[in-house]
C-alpha cells in the first residue's frame, strides 16, 4: 500500500509522541489486566447473594449454611421446617466448563427431590452467548424437574450450544448429588446426555477451511485462491459456526480463563493462530476474519477509493493501540465487560442484531466501499492485538503479505 510506505517516512515529533503515549498506555493496560487475572485466580468464585438463593428456591423464607457432607444452604419454610436446600455447582465436582470457563450456578432442590430453580450467578462466558441462553428461558425449563422419574433434558440453545450444555449438565449433576446426599432420594438418570459435542461435520469443515487459510497465507498462493478462501471463511467461520476471534475472547484468555474441551470451534481457531502467526503473520485478519471478509467484498464492489493522507495513516497505529488499551481497561480491571463487545461479530453472523448494531455495521460497510477495510485499518482492537503478537513472534522467512 503506497500510503503506508509514505507514512513510515514521517517521523514528526507529534507522531513520535503519539506512538510513545499509546505504547505506555497499552503496557499499563496489559499489566492491569494480568494483575486482575492473578487476583481473581487467588480469590476463587464469589459467594452467592441472598437474592440468588431465593431465586433458586422461591418457597424458602430463610437459609442456613452447612459444611457437611459438602457446603450447602438448608432452606426453611414458613413453619420452620426444612423444605429443601440450595447447592452451588462449584461444590459438586467435577466442574463442567462452558465456552470460556466454569459457570457458577446455584441449584435449588426440594426435600422431595425436585429441582426448584437454576440461577447462573457468575461466569466468564462471552456475554452475548449467555444473553442468548438466559433470553431463551433455559434455566426456567430446568425448574420443577422431578429427579425420581425419567425426564428429558431441554434442548441446547442453537448459537450458544457450549454454554447451554454446561448449564444443563452441571445443574443436573449438582441436583442429583444434593437429592441423594441430603434427602436420601433415589434419583434416576436423564434420557440423554447433553455432554455430546458439536456436530462433527461442522468442526471438520472449519478445520479444513483453516488449513486452506494457512496454505493461502503462507505460500504466496494465486489471487483466486485467496479470494475463494476469504469467501469460504465468511460462510463457515461467520455464518455456519459463528466463532470469530473477538476482544471478548482475548480479554478472557488474558485473565487465565481458558475454553473447555467442548468449545471445539474456538479451540480450532486458537490452534490456527498458534501456528499461523509465526508462519504468516496476521493471516487471520487477511483471510479468516468474517467481518474482514465483508469489508473485502465491499472494497471489490466500488472502483472509487478514498486515499487517506500520510499524516492520518501514520496516526492510525497509535490510535488503535490507545483504543485497545482503553477497552481492555474498562472491560477487565474496571469490570465493565460490555466494552469488550464493541465488535459486532457475534450479533452480525447470528442475525440477532439490535437497531444500533444494524446502523453501525451498515455505516462500516458503506465506508469500506471507498476506504479499504475501514474497520480493520482504523479501529479493530482484535486486529491490533494480533499485530502486536505478530511483531513479538517474528515470522519465519517466507513469501506472504503482512498488509491488511
């Protein structure tokens, strides 16, 4: 890109100061994120609030914590008799990982062996996925299940399969342990096991697409192959499995929340990054990212282009670094996780966008008609993070294009 070569020649004091300030800000943000992760590891899961216990067993008027045979909260009715108990899934091993770690739940069980309520009260899932699960009413579907009779588990939620599967399996296991250990109820196993992984052919297709992307990004493949790879990843990574890399995922990895083995699609994406960054730099941005693919297709549709000035182009890298630092600081150390969802990827490719997201995506695509990969080059925090990694991990020698 000619304007990028021109921008590198500009070494004005203003640009140097902007770059230095952005680098310092970003280093401090990374340090704060990692420290937050260390603190959270040492602190363990948070205790449930009284309102959480009440939602798990609505008929109870008070709760009393007991340590044996495992930590639980005995629930008392209005006449002072024990009507059930609330147990935490953390206290009923083994823990079941969701998309990005263990989902902490309070499970209410009556003394008759009936699941009274399921309340996920703390988690590290991608907020978009958990919103889908909660909006679907899945926890309510698990209520009033009699553990003494054969019963089917509710279906997992399409688009949030891993998270919903973890909620079902973990809550059911905790309820069975509580019913048997605390009240001597003879329970039965459900009709089917929700721990079965995603449809195999989707994972195989995703793996094939990522291998093709690795070849196309590394070996100077012909243009038609790169174009076909971009379109294929738009359909597979974006629409079929809707598992793009996002800042929400990256920020959770930074605080040591790793995906469970059930998160097959995400694990494949992370393995691709592990191999591709040393071999071909940011080939994920160029070939795999479905939102980048949309902008690429928009760029091909319009012959008229805007060429940003050299001064603007030279200030974009420090601006992107400062934006990444700001979002990480707000999302992790300050606990405002919504800022890690500024990228519209999940909502866009599941076609569950709000009006605001529709407007945002439309504006980006329109501008991308005239400004090549507008979001990628001017804003994308995930692309900025991958750019930093590709500079830290020097790619081996080979023929590949590092530009976006």
